[in-house]
């Protein structure tokens, strides 16, 4: 079975919304809803990835978990609560799952057969402009940050717009956004460009001294969602020695932009083909967005990853290329950003 290190998932959001009383117990014993839990990860060959800390909009909470609306919590508190869930999973894992702060720790997890969990901030809306909260999260083990989700914040504007649309959907980084990039660079944190609009992307490309990484994005040429990356952006990521993790969400895969689960796995293959043609095989990986999107029915949840590899093998992907997509390219870029 091919093993997978994945660029993005929303497990912590799912646990925070629906299993907050006993999140680790739910994770290790099986979750009734969503794409991820420990048994299914083992079944699918999922060995680790970036676990998002994400504050959902109130409209999402009202729809998905109305009980959460009654709890008056600020965004920063929610972020710490989700990080605490990751820490609880580690504490109750009996060595089966570890929070990783370096490339060496990920390699150690792989050797030990443990789940490698990297804490990632998706959307910096709740952070202060001076960097105090960022420093505190770094000290607590967070090693990756995406400054934006879809909404504006003090650091700039995330990419917005309905299908079909350009990623050029707003202004670039604010002065505080530029400072955030510098603060993340100084700590050698991964900076995720996946939810940046085009101007913010190019600002980051100009300012950052690290490889550009899009943890969960696809090719705009094949699916004109504003969240997807143009060929020019893909070339810039390649030139920086960065990586793009392919998103498994139907709306980011399909040429019609619909959330229709009747999406063949060959559509994922086409996005991978396009990215590899432009960027080369050393700059493409997986960024599933499990628990944050609707997936193709042919894939299902994380346990369906072997079916994706079967489709890739049928398309002529070699064993060496599959290893790069599944683990090798993430291993390389994380080591390059973080050091050992």
C-alpha cells in the first residue's frame, strides 16, 4: 500500500464542532461523520499531514452545529481549543500519534509507524498585528500558517468570488500582512498561499524568502474557481522550489465547478497531469482538504486513497512518481523550510 503525507485537513474543526467532549476517543474509535479518523487513516495508508486550526464563520456554525452558537467564544479561544484537541490526541495515543515540529520528527514518526501531525493555522483573523499570538502558537508547536481564508482580515484579503472567476479578487497584503510574512519567515514557518488572492500571492512571492507552498489548491486552467492557481502562479511556485497539494474537493476539481460527487477519479489525475506538466514532478503533492469539502464518490473518505493510486497507476504513473506525490515532495519542502 502506498503511504500518504497530506497537505491539509479539517479534522480538528469536525472534532471541535461535534465531538468536543471526548475528541480523542472519537478519533481513535471511529467517527460517524466526516472523512477522517484513526482506523480509516490506517486503512487508507494516511501517515500524517497538516492539521488545520480554523475558526469557522458564524453562519457555518449555525448550520452545522447550532449548539456552538450558544457559547460566546472569541476566535483566539477557538484556535487554542482546537490546538488542545490535537494535543489531547497525542496524549491519549499511546505513541500512535505525535505532534511534529520538524522534518526529523516526521521522519521519526514514519519509522515508528506513528501518525505525524503538524499544527497549521488556516486564517489569521484572530491574531494580533504585533505578532504576540503568533509567537505563542509557535511556542506551542504550530509550524505552518495560512494568513487567510475567504474573508478580509487585518493582514489583507482572502480570495473570494463564485465560479467562474479570477483569483484577482481584491487588494494585496496590508502593512501588518507584510509584517506577518516577515515574522513567519523569521521562525521558518511554512506560509500557505492557498487562500490568498492573486495580489496577496504576488506580494508574498516578493517578500518571502521561503519556498511558496499551496497546501490545498488546484489548476485554474482546468477549473476556474478563484481559489485555484493560474499557470503563472504555478510557475512562480516552481521557481521558488515550492509545492502544490492537490485538493480533492469536487468544486475545485470539476470543469463546471459543481459540488457534484459524481466526479470520476480521472479528474484528479487531470489536475495532477496539468500541475506536473507546468511545475515538474518534484513540486506536486496531495492536499486533500478532507473534512472541509465534498469528495468524489469514487474516492469517498481517507480509506479510499488506494483507489486513487490505482487510478494513477492505470494512467501510467510510475512507482517513483507516486512516492514523490504521496510523501517525498512534502518531506523535501518541509525540510527546506524548517531545516532538520
